[in-house]
C-alpha cells in the first residue's frame, strides 16, 4: 500500500522539499477517504446514501471541490483494495491530526454508519477498531455516536 501511495505522490506532487506539507496533507486526505470507504463497505455494500455522506464529509473536512473528491475517492478505493489492514490509514490520520480533528472524523464515520438507517454488526466492530487505532477512547466513540445519532 505504501509503495503505491509513494508512487502516486512522486508522479503527481511537487518534488520540492518545501512543499512536503502539501504532500503529507494529501496522504492524510487519501487515508481519511479510505477509512470512509472501509466503513461504507463494512456491511459488504455501499448504499447511495453512504456515498453521498462520504462526499459530504470530505467536502466538510477538507474544503475541496467535487472534482478533487472524485479523484480522492478513486485513489483511496485503489489503496483500500490493495491493503492488508487499515492500520496504515489510521496511523496517518493519528499522526496528522490533533485530537479534536480525529474526533471530528469519528463523528463523520458515525454519520456514515447512520446514513443507511441501520447499524450493522460489522460497522459496529469496525468503528471500535478505528477508534482505538486513531488513539481515541471508548468514551469518545460513545459520545460521537450519541451526538450523531439521528
């Protein structure tokens, strides 16, 4: 997975060391989109409402336009398919975002879970795992769940 990310960044992003922050920021965007996709497919299918929620969350979190979101989701989908686990994605987010931003991502994951009107047992298990991988507490997960519950 990391090899494909590095290849993507080498091909598409500036090589100037002063712009490493932009590269790191884009890696975090891909990792976030990949976690959203992982959650959407946790119950083995992505509903249209879940796809809309992913787009909305990415727009809100990163203030990017739809054309960039489409590319981000495409790349994240490729990375997700080639991965062996979600640790790499979660670790990029954990290292790249402060605690409030990680909680915001957790809240958006709950909105994604609720998008199809039900909480699947696989989604519940995955959100617990992601919470831990993001360096957040169980209480953070419960608070986000209650805050986002329709």
